[in-house]
């Protein structure tokens, strides 16, 4: 019984100490020292609110915390938190009134990340003054080395410096750092909810901290992103027309000078043009890139883009210039299955004639991609082989050729070969050296443009061959070697119109035998040239070009 009484007395005394000590120790007397230590370590003015002591948890809590921003970026706070919890060693605090910090926890902080036109971040200068000699009076103040540093349920906003646009906000940000010291490597984990849904996790090691530029500190980590909305997250400017939702798994490694990243990305509902519509099939990308942190430029060493069995390789360089990124890249793809690519055509803003689609065959491209991402220029040869434009009969649309050859049949157009030198730019599409081989018709050549709104302006020639050279074509001497029918393609990509170049016909080869023959057919009431114009215009079902 006596032993139990002693134990009870000890417990009572301890409880009394726990209750009384917080009143006996004026913990607020440590506030200037704490603010001074944090200000010196971060190189930013730090303010903390009223402090309270908890003996049981061995911690000091502050009602408020604010860390100033780099004045070159903003006059507002870089970090503001409603509460700060600092773990301390209790015994030194009680007996020698020394504040030894063991851990720091920020609860529900608001963190503002800003990036200027040169690519520099507002957190880059954190700690930039920490290398200055310490005054003797602060020799006993702790540095920012702690066993635990946690951020719980934070809110992170990302924006451009001095910008009026709405920032991109990441909620439920949790950061866990263990054995933190600015002079050594330390493990960390970051998780967050992404704007418009989705999550991200970054886990690895960082440090030692580069005191001149925190963003240039070494880091190695694994990153996993699920449900990243490319527009809502701020990764892509809406003016580029690029949109979609992506999942990403990869690695990043930086020595403070070059940031190397690699991984795989799967994008759903991908859109790659302003007037495009989301793709119905996901696109996979396997990539690797090196980025020079000082020059703000990078090299894409691997960019394997896959859609089903279709594979394209993208490589080249990119350069950050202010708020824009400049590309200088090559896209090469040989023999991609057309059936797998069909789902991507709407995403690229490519509109086929209404009710039609490509079936079978292969597509090959070898193009250069240059310029700002919102004003890209794509130039190079494109080749389509052994495919079919189902639901669109070219012969039936070209009424003159149909009437001359008698070849109008079926509802599809079989394409043996289609090649062209293309230039795709914000002002529209220009295609030169078009060479289209249609077995049932012959060869169509020419040049033309497509406006941003989809308007067609093409000048073409059809050289009939095989079964297409019959009837009036033989009488006119059209078809076979050297014979051709000039025409225009007008209208829109969804509703193309084929119009005869009647003057071109007359000027080239219709002033001769065909003129006389058609003059006879029309009763000889007009000069041969005019008779030819009128007769061929009627075959096209169009009025002659004015």
C-alpha cells in the first residue's frame, strides 16, 4: 500500500508540473528568437503569432505564421498558415530555457508559387542570406535542421508573376520531410489533389540545398500523376488548342544544372488543334528529355507516340522564352496503319467529307515542327498508300469525268497512292506537288490551300487512264499520255465541290479536234472554242468559270 501511495504521489506531482509549467514558463519570450532564427535561415521576414506550450506533446504552437515573398515577385506572403506547431526538447526548455527545435508542422498553409518571364521561381531565393555571418548574440539560436518537417492539408496556387490571370490551385497538399538539413540530402514525399480532379505523388531525395537558387538543388524522385487535366492544371495554354486528361509515371533527376526526366504518359480525350475534337482512343507516349535549368532549354531524346499499332517518333529541342515555349522538332512515322489513326483525325482538326472515313492502308510522314507552341508550323512530305475513302465516290463528285468515262460506280474511292508536300500553319494548310493515284480513274495532280475555317482552294489536273478513257475522252484526245482535265476543288473539307476549269481545257487541248467535235454536237451555232466551253460545262453540271 505504501508503494502505491508513493506512485500516486509521483503521478500527482508530474500532473501538477504538466499543468503548472506552461504558466511558469513564458514561452512567448522565445518568439523573437524563433522569428529571428527562421528569418535568418530562410532569408525572408518570418512572423509568428502568440505561442503556447504543451509539455505532454513537447511542442510549442503558434496561432499564425507568415513568410514574406521575394519582393521582386510580390508584396504578399509567400506562405501563410493559421497554425504552426514546433516540436522542442522539453528538458533544455525547462531547466536552461534553451529552445531546441526537433520538428515543424504547418497546418493548412496557403503557398503561392510565382514564375517570372525568365523562368525563375519566387522560391528560388529562399535561404539566400543564410550564408551571412551570424551575430554573436544569435549564436545559440537553432538552424533549420530538424528531424521532421511536415505540411498538412495545404493549398498551393501557381501563377505567373505580375499577372491578372486566375492561378491554378492544388488542394490537400501534404509534404513530409525527414532528417532535414540544408547541408545534406534528405528524403521527402509530396502528395496533392490536382485542379479539376486527379492526384499526384512525388517521392524521393533532395539536397543539399543550393543557397543561391533553391530551384537548382539536386533532386532524384519518382513521380506518379493520375487524371491530370492539361488545361486546368496550367501545363498547357488554352490558346494552343491542346487539351486532354493524362496519367503519367516516371522519374526525374537533377544535379542542379540539368534536369533529366523520363517516363510514360497515357492521354485520353486528347485534342491537338483549336478546331479539333477529343480523340476517342487514348494516346501513349514514352519519352526522355534533358532540360538545362540555366538556359531554360531542353532536348527531347525520345518521344515514341503510339495509337494502337501506329507509332511515330518525335525528337528535337525546345526553348522557354518568357511565357511561350519554342519548338524545333522532327516527327517521323513510316507505315502507320490508317485504321488505328482514324480516331486521331478529329483531334488534329482534320475533317473528311461528310459521311466518309478512311479504311485500310498506311500513312507515312516526315515533318519538321517549329515555332511557338500556340503558332506551330509543320512542314514536310506526307504519303498515304493503299487505302480507301469509304462513303465518298470521287468519280461521282466529278461529274464531267464520270460522264466522259462512264466510271461512276459504288460509294467509295480506292486510293493507291496520295503524296504531297504539306505546310500546316495558323494561317491554314498549303499542299503542293499533290499526286493522287485512283485505279478506277487515273492520276490527279495539283496544288492548293485549306483555310483555317476549312475552305478549299485547289487547282488540279486529272489524267485519265485505263477504263476511264472511253467515249468522249477518246474523241477529245484526253487521257492516256499527255492528256488531262483541269478542274478546281472549292467548298469546304466536309462538303467539297468540283468545278471545271473550262478556260484551262480550251487553252490546252480543246481548241483542236474536240472543239470541232463538240461544235458538231451543239449544232455549230457558236465558234468551236465556245462550243467546247459550253459542252464541257454542261458535263460538269456547272456554269463555266467567269
